[in-house]
């Protein structure tokens, strides 16, 4: 069978991969840090624009067999691909303050990771999904370890590599078992061809367990704190936003598109993951003294809130088409709100400690006195993650999750979400209080690179806008 390839459908992936090549060439012939990062930023912006243009047209498919396709370009894939590209653009801007890493390799690996995220957005079968997810993840092993003068960076990179390899093996085993029981890998055909066998249940659990590593869901979370803390802070931001977005999208595609006949099996597993993740993440975050580790454990807890709407699948009432649509929209909307707030939080950390690691929470004492706008942006991000006003985006996100759970008949899970939100207040408010405490007499005012200030300003502006018009995000979801 001779296949025709739709190159328009592949345009965003071409642009992302082309960005990686251009970054290497720029580093080779120009060898200036500013030029390399500028090319990476322009490439990420072009990738986002290309994804939006393709998404505005008719749905496109390529790499097809008679009854399904492996690569699907539609409005859904355009939204996800554009979000990956824009997150990469934000991280490139934050990287202007990172001086202890080689710029060529750094930007090249970021562009390669973005290529994986863009390809993941259009995945139409399990193999494409897993390969794209690994393309997103593989460059991050090296990026985490680029702070070559610190032992913590090497430890974080090795931990991330070992755990991720195990996770990939578990996911592939689950995919192999699904193929063994059904003879299918495309989501469109899996949704109608899964037999009711014990082996099917084992395959579903293995796929979910493997993908749960990517979102740092408990009990598959142990790699996250050490990896985030050892990585350059902009890469920790990328891990906490783009990498987690990849895991969430992979779970949504696999569960909702491919494993819909097995939602009665996937639902309880997702509910258990959500409860464990948000509870453990919040409780451990209470004891953290380092800023990046606190944000890492906060990210673990937020993954629980993201997965919570999917936990309603354990009940028959939550598996109706209407409830399914509400749950998926709630998960996507919360993910969008979360990545914006998390990127703002890490951006403020980079701005307050340019060229450094995240440091101790005590090091931020009185930071708002020296940089009032940056401190206010960090406080806005923290109260948004907590779900408090004036962080209206985070408040609306929590309301959307609780409402979807109530609509799906999972009131008990909505109560767990509410209780964990109260626990989370303790450490978010503690950090906010430190920021506004009297500054030490010897504290100095650090210079903030203009690219970092611009990125933080844009993200904060977007957070404020979606806070006042949250329905816009929900409609997109």
C-alpha cells in the first residue's frame, strides 16, 4: 500500500524540528548566546503560529490505514501544539538569566523537546503517542544535568533517566498487551475492539501506571523533587509545565480516545491516583524549606487536581457522554490555568534570583521591597495555585473541577479536592508572607534581564485576563 503524506498536517512538527536545526547552525556560525536564544524564540513562535493556521483549516490526517490514521491534525491538536510552543517560548525567555549552560546545546535540546510535544498533540495511535512522549522527555535528561558544576544536577538527571526508562517500559508493556488482546493500536479502532478479558484490565492499568510517571502522580512521583531542584530553574519550569502537559494529554488521549470501553477499569485507578497525589503532594509541601522543592511538591499536588475529574469515570453516572465531555473539559481547562500559574511562579523565581538556583524560601524574605512588581506576580501565582482571590484563574479552575465531579456523581472526590485545597493554603500563604516580611538590612537589589521581565509580564497579564474571562478557556477546552 502506497501512502500519500499530508505535509500541511505535519507543518507544525516541521517548524519545530527546523527550529532545532537552525539553533545548531546559529551556534556553529554565529556563536553568540543572544542570537541562539533569539532563533529558538522565533522558531517557537513560528511553530505556534503554524499550529494555529493548520487548526483553523479543515481536519487533516496522514499515515493512515483503511480504518484509522496515526497522525491527526485538527483544532484540538492545534490548541495543544500551540500551547507546547508558547511554553517553550516562555522558557527560552526565562533562560536569558541562565549563564552556566552552553547555549547551543541548551536551545537545541529545548527545540527537540518541543518537537515531541507538537507531535504528541496529533497522535492517533499508541505507538505514535509513546514515541512522541519520549521525544518530549529524552532531551530533558540532558537539560536537567547541564549544571555540570553541581552534584545535585547530576543526581537529578540520573534519577529522572532511570525512573523515566522504567515508566516507558511499563507503558510499552501495557501497549503490547492491548495489541495482544485486540490486534489494534489506533485509538479509533481500540475504542470499539477491546474484549472483556482479565488481560485487558492488566493492560489498562499498566498503560495508566506508565503515563502516571510523566505527571509525577503518587506513587510514581519520587523523581520530581530532586530533578526539579537539581535542574536549571528554567528547565524546572519546563518540567513542571510542558512535560506535565505532555503526560496529561497522553492520559487523555489514551483513556478517552482509546480505552473508552474500559473506563470502568480506568476510573477507579484514576480516582485513587488523584486522591493519593493531591494529598501526599500537599502534606509533604508543608515541610519544604527550598523554593524549587516546594514548587515541585506543589506541582505533584496540582497533578492530583488535574486527574480528579477523570476519577468520576469509576461511576456509571460519570461515564455518560455528557459527563465525559464535562470531565475532559475540566481537566484541560485546569491544565491550562495550572501551566500559566506555574510558569509565572518559576518566572518570578528566576527574576528574583537570576543566574542562581531557587535557594531557600528564607532567601526571599522582603523580596517585594526590592522588586514590588515581581513579588506581586509571584504572590498572584501562588494564591492562584491555592485557588484564592485575587488569583481568579486558579479559583475558577478549582470550581470547574469540583463542578465536574458533582456532575459526574463523585461528590466524595469533590470533598477530597476541597479539603486538599485548604491544606495547600498553609504553604502558599507562608511563602507569600515571607515575600512581604521586612527585608534583611544587607539585601541587595538584583538586576533582572529584560527578556525575563518581559516573559513574566506577559504571563502575568494573561493570567489576569483569563481570570476575568475564564469561560474563554473552558470553551476552548
